[in-house]
């Protein structure tokens, strides 16, 4: 037997691979690329992933062959990554210039990142009890009339071969309801039988299928044409125009081919409704991938994907790394949403790498949005993607009308103009719901001294503290630090300290007073902190337990509220004057998305936007001509200014305790001569100081992605010689979308 060496990725933020020797006794059975093994790294034992296997030490390895350590252990389990997944992760690591070990961490569930042996229990699933006869069953007849939710749960379980608690919980059912059915011996729990998913005709619920409109049918046909090749489809259609119906019908062919489908949604809050729609159409194993699962459930999803027992995986961002081995189609819903981009450490965009993955596997990918990102829109307009539009709302509902309210000309009370108050009253009187949108959580964005105008700033960020009345605390929304509200002004001693401005918490209080006869609910990060709370509140809204809904951008995203007929945007001016070239794109998307919540069912909806600048061209264009017109105009401007998507950017961020360090570190980078690339900066970040650290930005821009890539390699190679590198923390963001921090 000959010598054997492996190069492995180790879960540390270092860019290189590490070489280990495979002792003779560990060489059989043959070691494979993608295998997880244990190695000693420093003083620790860590899990490493095999990237290459060789009979000699790689030429690039700088260690003397005799000093190479042996691997510690092979795990002899079946939790390997396929060759194609390893290749995909390497692609991601190269694209983002991110340490490969860190990329692999994303692709493994926590239990598989531990050296400890994984005690694998077969996943438990619920089934209808075999003894139950639906016809003559007294307990069943009783719950059918007395406990409709329990009955619905029973019907759902009865329809399935086995359904997991994670899925039931995501659909809004409770442990208590399960226990109740179980104690009546209507359902039982058993171990899930591992089996390869294979399609049968009865997996499709024909009765729920809609007859497609011509527009929809053309799209489905176009997608069907590309089932065996890479093709990126952008579906640009207003909320309610039938995008999801197109996804469902396009998936049929893939599932019928016994292949798997990956569905990526930007927010965990959107998984329940997506799951429900898919669940109603396909009776196939659906697995979930999101942050509200425990470690075992995550491992179950991972294994079900890997072994092929999952037909569909629905998940948030990191589901893009799901080890589906028969993947036949990827769908990215709400593709414009910035939550698809990870904003720390490995800063990948799930949409962009989903496209990489589809290309690698030679399968179709569908992007859907009512407000496509400029990147996708440009690719669609230039013919790189197949561009599909859905111009009308499906069924009977009509598009909501957007109107502006000039607040400068109105008496305001608690941030509400007279016109708005009047409209709210009328909507409530008709028994319909109102959504009020204010993108500022907390009680007030600052507190101030009314005598000397002292403002309560967070020392670590130089930004005002947000006042949270319920907790009686000042909280910095940038670094999370908290402090008590001072009784006296620290500057002049006055006791006239008061909140200024209005956040959602205050709005909720005022609105509850103003409209005392109806129920008000607030949905923001504070009110939904508890696990399961968001799902519960959304459910209550659907059940019309609340008439007035107050929310931040959390409420703007993709949720369906059929009885909301008035959407009020309290402060439409947020991003009109931002320095960030993407701010107007994001604001337009937000306004249109919020507007999309109105009038989904047969009732017409109305959107009112309060603004100080009703003549602002951006608002005018959006209101009169719609998102597409606005977006096309804005793309012309981007082209003239050579901004993305007409150029490519990378952002170097650096921070340190002193402002001079990050500045100098970045300045040294700009001294390198690069081909066809420009630097902008270094400049202080928009939030120059955060949590006590001073932050600087340096943007690198190129006309082609290739040139950008080459320049970055040169810059990275030069960093070890940068004299400031040990004094700063730096990071690299490819295709940055948030220049604020
Ligand atoms: P989107 O995903 O674009 O928001 P959906 O696919 O959810 O739109 O469709 C909105 C509503 O219209 C849903 O209730 C859906 O069942 C219905 N719908 C979609 N397509 C059709 C169709 N071809 N005929 C009738 N109703 C449809
Ligand atoms: Zn004062
Ligand atoms: Zn702070």
C-alpha cells in the first residue's frame, strides 16, 4: 500500500487547505472526497472535510513531508457530501473569496460539525391510527363539530403517510391538539421509514389545481421546455398575480420525474403559507429548513434531502446548501429581498449562489418577485434570463391604488393626518382591516431634554438611544446596549426629559386610544421575539381577531391578508435623500410590497402614503407609472453612472478602536496598481462608529466580474504585508448591497 495524503477544509477562518497523512490502517475502505474525518488542529480535535486525496504531498504544501500529521479518525458514517456539493462549495468559496472551511460550516448541520459520534434516531412522524374507521367513529364525529382545528389536524395527518412535528408546528398546530387526538387513539406516532421518494399520480391533488390564465400557461410551458437544462426564469408579477400557482405547476414535471425541488424564501415567517400551499397541492414528503428547528430536526432535514426521501425542501437562505442529491429545480421566491443576503462572516447571496448551483447541475431556476431586484431585471431585459411578466392579478381581485397625502398641509395627530384618520374610520366601519406601516420599532427614536436639547446618545455608536416604554429602557438599535432613562438631564439638570418622534410601540398605544372600539396588534421584532409568536399573531390576523395592524417591514413581506383593504404608510420619506445609490430601489420595493398587502380578495384595496415631498420625482413615478417604469428609468441612470448592475463591486470593511488604523489599512490597499479597476475611498462608513469601533469602507469597482476577481486576488495576496493588518478587523463583501454598515 502506498502513501496517502488528503487536503482538508477545517472550520477555521483561514484561506488555505491543510494536508494530513492517512495511516495505512485507515486507507480501507477507500477514503473519498466529501468525507468527514477527525483531525487534530492546534490543541483541538475538529471535523474536517476531505477535498483532495493523493499519493504524494501537494506541490503547494510548504511543510516537510515528514512533519505532516496523520488524521485522527475516520468516522465511518454515511454523512458525506457528494462530489457535486463539494464542487459547489468550492465555487462559492472562490466567488466570495471566503475561507473554504467557513463555507463548509454553512453546509453542515451542527450535529455533523462535532467530532462526537452522532447518535442517529429515526425521525418520528405522525400517522392516522390503523384502527380508525372514518365512517362510524364517534370521537371523530364529535371533534368534527366541536373542535374544528383538531379535526383539520386529523384530516391533514390522515392524508399523509407520516408527517413530522416540525411541519405540523410550522402550519400552526399545537402540541395540545396533537395530544388530544393521540389520547383519543385517532393518530399514532411511529418511526419514519427511510425510503427513496418516488412519484405516483395520486401525489397530486388535482382538485386544487387552477386553470391557468394564458399568461401563466405560457410561463409554465416555457419552464417545461427547460427541465433538463440550465435556464434562469424571472417571473415579474404583482402580488396575487399567480406566481405561486406557476411554481406549483412548473414543479409537477420535476416531481413526476422523481426529482427534488428546492424552494427558498427570504423569511422564516413566510414558510407557513408557502408550506400550506405546497402541502395542499402535493402529497409528498416536504422538509423544512429554517431557524425554528432544533438540532435533531435540522439533521433530519439534511439526511432526508441527502438520502432522497424528501421531495421538496422549503427553507430560508442557508437551505441553498441543502444536500439534495436528485435536485431538479430551484425556486427563489421574493428574489429581491435583502434577507437573502447574509450580512456577516460568509456574506453570500442565496439567490446568486442558487443560480450558480442550478448552472452547475444543469437544471432550471425560477426567480419570482413583484419588485424584481435591478440586477435580475437587467439580466432579464438583456436576455440573459427568460423574462416572464404577470400583469394582472389572478382571480377577481384588483390592483390597489396608491395615493399620496401631503402632510405639510394637514393637521397631524399622533403622526396621522386628518385624511388618513377619516379613511381608517371608513374602512373599519365596513368591517375591513387596516394595515399601518411604520418602519421604526420602539416607543420613540430618541429622548431629549426640553430645556437644553441634550440628546441621549449611545457613547459606543454616537447615535440616539431608542426609548422602549414597556421595558422602561433606552436601547441602542445598533449595538444592543441598554440603559435606564435618566431622571434628570445629565447636561443641565432639568427634569423635563421627553421622548421625541414616534415608533411602533407608541403608535400602538395612541391608536388603541384613538380607535378604542377595535383591536390593535403590533408586529415587529420586539412583539414577536417569543418563539412561535409571529405565527400566532399572523393566524389571529387571518381570523380577524384584530382590525388594526401596525407593523415594520416584517409585515411588508409576502404575507396574505385577504381582508386588509387599506394600507397606510405613515412616513414615506425614509429613503428619499439617502447617499446610498440603492436606497431608492429598496424604498420603491418596500412601498410596492406593502401596497401588495391590500385588497387581495375580491375587495378593492387602497394605499395611502404620507409624505412631506409629494412632488418628489421618485414618488411621482412610482405612483403614476408603477414599479417597472420606475425601475427601467433608474436602470438608465445606473448605466450612465456606471453603477451596478452595469459594473461590479467589492467592499472592504475595516474597523478598529482608533479611526486612523482602518483608514490607513485601507489606504495601503489603494496603493496597489490594478488593471481596469477603480477604488472609492477609504471613507468612514455611514455609521462611522458602532459598538465602540471606528469603521471605514473601501469600494473596489470594475467593469467586468473577471477583472474584479483578479484584482481581489492581488489585494488579498498583498494583505499579509500590510503593516496595519494586525491592528484592524477587516472583511470582504462581494456584490455588497448594504453600504450603510
Ligand atoms: P402570487 O404568488 O403571485 O402572490 P398566487 O399564486 O398566490 O399569487 O395567486 C393569488 C391567488 O389567486 C391565489 O388565491 C390563487 O389560488 C389564485 N389563482 C392563481 N392562479 C389562478 C388562476 N389561474 N385562476 C384562478 N385563481 C388563481
Ligand atoms: Zn438639559
Ligand atoms: Zn450603540
